[in-house]
C-alpha cells in the first residue's frame, strides 16, 4: 500500500506541475503584454497555442501510447515537457516563447493521458475513485498555491521565475518517476486491437447523442475561455489591481472551489445532474456580466465577484462532466472521452484566440471590448441549458 501511495503522490506531483504550467501564463498576461509589447490578440494566441497542441497530442496519443511500457514512455514524454518548460523560462522573445508553449502543450497533453492510463492499470477498481480524487486534487492545489505563488515570485522578480521553478520541480518529478513508478507492461501482453483514429471519429460523429454532448463541451469552453485568459490583464489595466494583487483572485477562487466541488457532486447525485447544472450555469452568467463591465473597483468587491465566477464555473462543470461521460457505453467510453477531451482542448484554444481578436487596447493602455466578449460568453452559456436537456445518459 505504501508503494501505491508513493506512485499516486508522484502522479499528483506531475499533474500539479502540468496544470500550473498551463495556468500560470494567463495571470502573467499583464507582464508579458507590457514586456513584449504585444496586442491582446497576440497574447490570446500565446494562451491558445498550448491548448491547440495539447488537444492534438492527447487525441492521437490515445492510439500509440499503449504500444509502450507506461514508465518508459512517461519518462520520455516528461523529459520533453521539462525541456519545453525550460525553453519557456529562457525565452528572450515572443516568438520563441510561442514555440516553447506549443512544445509544452504537445508533451503536456500526452502527460495527462498517461496519468489516467497508469491509474487505470495499477489501481484496482475498488480504490480507483479515491486515487483519481487524489491526483485530480492537483487542480485545486494549483489554483490555491501554485498560481498565486508563481505570480508572487514573478512580481518580486520577473515572468521567467515561475518557469525556472517549474523546470526545477520537473527534474525532481523525473527522479520520482524513476524511483516510485514500476515498469507497467501488462497491457502489452493483452494485444488489444486499438481502433484507428478515424474509426473513433466516425463512431462518435454518427451518434447524434454523443455529438450533442461534444457540442455541450465546446459551448461550455466558449462560455469560459473567452473570459479567463483576459481576466488578469483586464483586472490590472481597467480595474486598478497591481500584478501582485492578482494572487488574491486565484487564492480566493481556488480555496472556495476545494470545498464547493465535493458539495456540488453530492447535490448532483441527490437532486439530479441536469437540475444542478441548470442552476449553476444560470448563476455563472451573473459574475461574467459584472466582471466584463468593471471599472476601477475596490478589491473586496472584485474578490467577491471573481470568487463567485470560479465557484459557479466549477459548479456547472461537475454535473456536466457526469452527463457527458454517461453518453458513452463502457466498451467505447475511453475512446469517446479521448475524442471529447481533444475537441475540448481545441475549443479552449479557439475561444482564447477569438476573444483576443475582439479585445483591443486604447491609448491609456486599457483593454476595450471586454464587455462584447462577456455578452458572447453569456450567450454560449445560456444556450448550454436547453442543449443539456437534449443529452441522454445511456449508462
């Protein structure tokens, strides 16, 4: 059991570093836009490049990762991720940082797929839920500790510092992989026939119910990731926060979701996933409407609204994930979720890219048209409610 715990803590550490690596760029937006003298659309491309490449690699990775010993392929993928993160830390220009982010996304997407595969292979079904909970808790820890700490250090020095720290942590994690993750090759003996990527695509696209579920995923990402990448730049440029004060937003939002996420899960089981989804999706448009119209505002009010945004965003995701997962039968659930995850990542990148093209900057350095992005996000969010009612759970 001790070996199992060490393995799970290793996977949790990898997941934490990977999530912070993705998330840290968004709150660093004000620094990067100022230092590299880039426009909102160029910053949007910087954010979306990671998710685009992660989406592509996570989809195709599902069809070749099973051909290798899990430990060996994880080591190679994580070495690539570490080098890409070091590339981000050393980037002297916008273009080189963009290339490094694309590489980080490629390896990061494969890392996520491998973590889930290792848990599925090593942890028995009776303990798998708890194991997933431990490893996935890295997201909340990244929000509460990782991102604010990275932002704080970047505020004391510069934007390179968080990436240097992530690189150092990645080297430590490589050592943990060597020591605590055993050779995992049982799946190689089973000789399972993996479906061709196009077979998976045809299987999903010919199923109207699963297509509605994927459309729901896409629209939910548009309702969130048109807002999130520019939350930090807007809060600094228009609302009057310092770059150091941004840490309050992520600490408060992350801390509350640690407690609200399990509660929402229980409510979904008790009162119905669709009902809880509808309530939180409706509530979510309130902070979106307020955030995207803020001028110079006192810190306590901003924290109250931003925390409501994080809590309701998480609250709508928990039941939605259960609804979407239930549209696939067990025998092809893995391939469906792999496809859905890839489409979700690509939608996240596209949402950031479109928002960056809409948002402008005036002579005073303030961001413009964030309210228009807010209206679009609200529209996508509200359309999710009738769509979710048409998604049927089959298993």
